[in-house]
């Protein structure tokens, strides 16, 4: 992989999970899409070129990834 997304523990800095990425990440934003609910926190990751993915913040599993063919100029 071109890069690896890593989640670290805020308690001791140990690695909780990691996930390969096809390119370097430009921005990572983690949020609860439904405040007040029991829904999992989601991390939205944008890449430096043509990547846009959502990850489960607890497990690190990819929920979905936008097909880069839908991004005509990479923005």
C-alpha cells in the first residue's frame, strides 16, 4: 500500500488497528453521524489524489470507498 491509516490508543499510544490506503491521506475527520445514538463513530478519509473512504473508528474496517472514476479531475 502507498500509506497505512493507524489508530492509536489515547491511554498508552499502542496501536488499536491499522488499515492500508491506496494513497497518502490528506484529511481524516472522525465523527458520530447520529449524536445521542448508539451508532459507531465514522472516520472520513480523503486522499491526496482520488480517494474518499469511510472507516469504522472502532474496528478500522472500511465501510465504503468512492470509486475514483466518479472524480473526473481528482477533486
